[in-house]
C-alpha cells in the first residue's frame, strides 16, 4: 500500500512544502562553550567553540574568536554530527492503510531535517521523482537533507517487491506500481537495461532484493545477482541488498554486495553466522524499528502511544487513525504468515544487530520510513533508542548514525566534527552519551553551514 500511494502521489505531483522549516541567511556561526561528540570513539570533547564558515567546520578552539557571526550558546549542551539515515523512502506515506493519505515528499524532507537528519539515502522510489526532488533541494526550492538514491529494486518479476504489490493491489494498478518500483529481472538483458536506466538517471547506488517475501516466491538467481553486482561496480556504484534470512545475507555477500540494507530479521543468528557476516566486512544497516512498528500496528492492532517528536511531525487525525486497526481489515494469508514471523523474531532482530556490532561488523543506521505508523525524522531517534535499550553503547549507536552511515554511503566529507568537514550539525540539550533519548531535545540544526529555522509542527 505504501508503494501504491506513492505512485498516486507521483502521478499527482504531490510535493508541497509546509514552509515550517527554512534556512537562515548566514553561514558564519560560532557554537560556543559546547561539548561535542566528534562522530567516532567513545567520549565527548569540550567545552570548546566550533567555528563554521562557508559550509565547513573551520576550527575547534578553546579561544572564542572575535567574529561577526551568529552565535549559539552550547553551555550544558552537546553538538553532534548531522544524523544520516541510510535507508529511507522519502516518497512514502506514514498514514494508515485503512485511512490512507497521499504522501507529501517535500514535507517528508522537511520532517527529516527538522529532526536533525542532514543526509538520507532513498532505497527504492521512482527515478524521475527522486531526480526532481534532489534538483529542487539543490536549487533551494525545497528545504531538506542531502538526498541520495538507488531508484527501483533489482528483483525477480515474481519476487519481492512485485509479489507483495500483486497481493495487495488489483489489476492494473499492481502492474503500474510493480514497474515503477522494481526492475523486474528475468534475464541478463533485463539486468543491463536496468543498469543503463540507473546510469542515465545519475542514481548513486544500486539496490538488489534477495528475500522470499512472501515465503515461496523466487529470489534473484546467483548468476543474475552476480551480473547486477558486477555491472554496478563497473559503473562505480555500491550495491545495497534487501535481505531477510541468513541464507539471503550469505547469498548476497558471496555475490559481492557492499551493504545489507537490513540485518537478518526473520530469525536469530547463530554464533558462527554472526562471525561469518562480520568477517565479510559488509556494512549492516540497522532498521529494527520498522519491524517493531509494523508488528505493533498490524499484530497489536494499532499504535497506542506517540513520542513528543512524532506529535510535532504528524497531524493528530493521522495519529488517531493509526491507533486502531479496523476489525474488518483483511490481510492476505501470505502476508499474515510474514507478520507472524515478525512477531516471533522481534527480540532476535535487534539482538542480531548488537551481536554483529560486538563481532566487529561495520554498522550504519536507517529507518525504512515512511511506512504506516513510522514517521520520517522521528523514527531515527526511536531506532537509536531501540539499539541502546538492547545493549549497544550510546557512543557506538551515535557513531553508526553519523560516520558509520557516511562510510556506507561513501560520503566521507561528513559524519564527523573536525576542521575541514562539512558543517552538518545538531545541537541538543543534555548528553546523549549518557541518555540516548536526549537526541530528541533539539536546540538547533545546521545543514551545510546554514542554521535551520524549525517552526513546527509539520502537518
């Protein structure tokens, strides 16, 4: 349903900014007397003054410069690198599927920036829409994070995501949606045609799908998967793989993918499997919150509590509709079986990520938002808290969401607070290394050196 609504939005040209998030006029800033988490390591530094000029961090000093700059008081506060969501769907809708709303991609971009997310990777929306959104952000017509994208999935014609679309939608809408969101791969020629479309579009990465979703559908053959990965690498693009089981993960790793767009979410990993995935060096993106929220919404029959940040980013009537799954709601049997797997594996999903981190696997953070009940921007902070609650240290979670995600995207000019790095920053009250939920206590957001005016709510 998320995909169907996004296609309708695409056809309707639905990308209206709320106007509640805007850039300031100056790109010369002093953030004074502040504690910083530099984006790597287990400790904060400071108090110091961070000097920002012309989009970059110019200096970190204990001497307050005399400068005609906008000044931010950092006393008692923590400065973080801008958060990076390594798995989003900016054209999605977080409204309920039983009371749907057209998504608003422009407002979703505003939500992300409002919540301190300064860079995103969209993994799976239509190329033409993403190109238009990125161009408008770069021209300053839309306010939002830096947007990178993959375009449609490389998946089999009868596999995910096309199989899910056909279960959920009537003909001919299923045909339209499946083709907008998936290169339906049956032959080497299909792979080459998809890669040619990626090249023409300027997409940044390639996404492949290796998951029996729902159970029993085909996945890409080893030959076609290897052909896709090799072709993407020849063009200089990294390959992100949607996977579900350890079999899927190892299949993708053996084919040479660079990043797992989810951790294994269908079952617990054995010690040997954890070691094998970690030893591969492949980055794993944590997206555990989206499975929690889907289980809560559909198996728990509604979301019954919301954070203050969620209430700033979603209209009350939208949240009210999400609070109760209508009794008459019918879920196709194959999807019901998948939901049962989610319910049975909730603890394993997050524990797999924590165990992979402990074994040395590179970890990035994503959200897979927007999807019903999972709100862009707010979902990132819930993902961070979920990982800490499961035993990952706050510093490691923050590192994964900043420099870790930057490394996954190969955007090495950001994700850290150090001279010469891009000035993407989030100033929060408190100390997230002591209490991770302090990441939601946002005082200021800086994107590429410009102070962002946050005038929520956004709906």
